């Protein structure tokens, strides 16, 4: 166990871990640069391969940090689960929030016929001879000649 190592042996374990994490990070950067065509011009890795490799290497680094630096390797299984389960839920929540935000963005993009309200000037307050007619493409709104909207209830 790590508690039984001398100070010098503990330092060696930490430096080996840091070197391993550094090498894995450099491999991730190399895959990203190679996949985007920055190292070999004109060569691009398929996104599925590149993203899968990046996710796998990131998960490996997270596993190594949790089990080595947080000493989870030496703990009872119940404690390990009590630390890892909320972490998995946090990752799931982040993915769910991104999906929800993407859905709202798509719904917002579908709204095309918004009425632009401009500040009124003195010319707008003068009486006009013809009633103003506003047009809308909204399926549930019709406009009377006076310019006042009348709602129609559509049966679906």
C-alpha cells in the first residue's frame, strides 16, 4: 500500500504517474492534430475514430487519477461506489443538459414570423386615412382590417 512506502519511493510513484499522464495527454494532442490535418496536410482521421480514441484516453486518465492519486485502489468497494456513482450521474446530467439546450435551440430557430416593434415617432401618432393591416403567417392568428388580431381555435 502507498502508506507503507518511504518518502523517496512515494516520490517515484508520483513522478511515474505524472509522466504517464503527460504521455497520454501528448498522445491525445497528437491524435487531435493528426485528425484535423495539421501534422500531415490533407490527411484527416475519421471523426468516429478520433473522438473514440480521445474519449477512451480521457477515461483512462480519469481512472488512473481516481484510483492512484485518490487512493481508491486501496479502499473498500462500498466507498469506491459511493464516489464513482455520483460522478457518473454528474456526467449523465451534463449530457442531458446539453441535449436539452440543443432542443431549445432548434425550437427557437423555427420561430420565423416575429413582429418587430419599433419605437413610435410623432408621424406614427398622426391619424391615418386607411386602417393599418398587419399580416402574419402564424396558423392560429388572423388579422381583421382594423389591425386587431383575432384568435381562432383550430381543432387538431
